[in-house]
C-alpha cells in the first residue's frame, strides 16, 4: 500500500483517499479519482495535495 507522500507515485486517474482541509482534525477520509496534482515538490510529509475529479482538494492519505 502506498501512502501518497511521493509525487512520483501519483498520477491522474488513480483512485485515492484524501483528507480535506475541514476534516484534518477528525481525520475523515474522502475517496475519489485524481484529476490534478497540486503539490510541486517531489515529496510531502503530510501527503501530496491533489484535486479530485469532483473538484474537492485535499492531501492523499492512501492510494487504493
């Protein structure tokens, strides 16, 4: 299972679970398909930030 902290592991069309900004305290995960990768750096300790196909933005916690 990939954690979503490396940009190289992420590409458009992947099914992932992200944590939205509003859900960071509760840790609720939202499932969706990656549309855009928003993080420019090669890795991020809290997960790569992406936009899902439905427009929601968050950091990847799990790649399905």
